[in-house]
C-alpha cells in the first residue's frame, strides 16, 4: 500500500532512526500492517564481536519498540487522527512483552490496531511478528499529539550588558 518513499514522506524520522520500510495493509481508521527488514549491516550490530554466534545478533528491544511506535505513528497519520501540523508522541505503555528475539534476515510485521481515539489522545494495541512467530506484544500504547512548533527548542532572548 505504501512504499518506502511514501513511508518516509509521512514520518519525521530519518536514517538511521527511520525503522520502517513499507505499509502492506491499511484498514481506515482501525489498523495497519507495516514492515521492517532487519539486516546484519545495521548500526546496532557494529560492535558485535566475530564468533559471537547468532544470539549476539538479537535485535535490540529499544529499536523494536521504536519501530512499532513508528507504525502507530503511521496509523495516526493515515487515519488523520489529528491535524497534520501536530506530532504524535508515544507517552505510555502497558502490558508490553518481548517473546522471541528477531535477528538479521527477519522481516518484522507490525500489526497495529486503534483501540480508542479522543481529541489529541489515542490508544493502540498490537503485536510484531517475524516468520509467523510473535516477537512483541503491546496491549496498550498511549499516544498524544502536540503542535510541532511546541517541540522545537527555544532560543533564549539575548541579554544586553551595560557597561
């Protein structure tokens, strides 16, 4: 449904933190399936020692969760849950479980579903699968939107020094 250029156009993240490749399915406004291919050339594997074995290549939990969060952000955007000038931010998680590790060669499929939406707040649920096995389950992901301008750092006013 969305190729990588279209995914990139909808998300603010850029490589190396752009952690989605495509959107395979979108059922407005309720759900989507987004993909991320894990490769052995990713930055997170740079420090893995030769001979570490396949267990040394488990995809980091923080990156797995960020990738899932980007899928929720895409659902927010595609379903037009908030104004386009606002940025959806993940602010809460409940009942998050990491099951089997994902490794290079796996194609992650993030299945994200909208559970509730009200104003600037939404709750998502879902799971991540790789080759049919569950990698991550998220029972509740809370997202709130904020104006993009309010997230930019402010520059202090210059102070005049007399003397």
